[in-house]
């Protein structure tokens, strides 16, 4: 099975190609440029460099969330476009699980996935590495560092933190007495290779979907939506004479 995987959920942007569970090639950029400028040219260059035509790709995989609202929309829209012509199946991969896959070889370690969610929160999920795969220990969630501190006290295993929120978690949680390790720099940030590995699992479970069914998974309202609800709530209180 040939998988073309996309990752645009945070600052870095990447595309990877895998065949039979092995990495064929990966392009990775963390330049600060918008993903709408980098992702599709990266995909074209990757396929050309690997001498693989889009028609030869079996699955289009994408990090579907959580993550940056704009980044997720760019990734999902690109995946839909790539899948459309050949009516290809797609893998809507959980961003946090995808982040954990490159560390699955660290048997017995709890992988603490962390993305900076702003508003004093991180997007987080916990996984236990078993050498060849992952065991999910928590759902994907937006959680404060205080809450995460309490959750981690339930695990005595060695813990390794990964993601664009890894340094934030590491610094704050070490201050609270936790013994943590940061993932090595080449494995610390999100990458499309992790998405490809997560896609293999979705395929094995029969959980692939058509491109038209792909949707971003945000896990909370956008800032614009929160502000709109606050305005509506304030207006309703004013009408009722509540101040």
C-alpha cells in the first residue's frame, strides 16, 4: 500500500510517501511561510523525486486535528483535492497519535503529546509505547497544565514529551517535580511520517473514508466563534436588563 501523508497542523509543514509501511521519502519545512504556499509544491516535488505518480498512490492521509484552525483546513482541503480525481480513499489521522508514532520504539515509556493550544492550555493525549505500536492511555483533549500535572501523577513509567508544546510542558512540569525527557530534536515536532504510520493503523481497522467525508477535528471553538458567542450572550443580557 502506497500512502501519501500530509502534516500542516502546526508551524512545520511536511509531506511523506510510504510503501508497505516503510518510508520512501519525506519533505519537511519549518520556514514560517504559510502552508498554503508550501504544502502542494512540496507534494509535487516529493512525488517527482520518488518517481511516483499520484495515480499510484492508494491512500491520502492527513493530520485532521487537533491543531491550528488554518493549518488543519489547508491540510484537509489539500487532501480532498488530491483524492478527488481518482476517488481515492483517505485516512483522517489524529494529530496527537501521529506525533507519538515516531517514538513507538521506546518500549514502556509514556509518550506525552503536547500542542500549544493557547489560552493556558495544551492539546494533549497520552500513549504507552510497546516497541512496535502504541496503546492509547487518554482521549485527545484540550487541557490546562495544572490538569495535566494531576493526570501524569497516575503513571510511574518514564515519560517523554513530544510536539510543538513539548518545551512548554517540560519546563512547567519539571518545576512541579515530574521527571520528564524531551523527545530528540529531529523527532520533537509533528511530521508526515508519523501521519503515514497512523494511516497504516486506520487502514488495518477498515477506518478509511472518501475525500468528501474528510473534516477537520478542532476539539474547541475558534477564537472568532468564541467572540461571536460572547457578543451574543452580552447582547442577550442587555436585552433582559442583566448587567
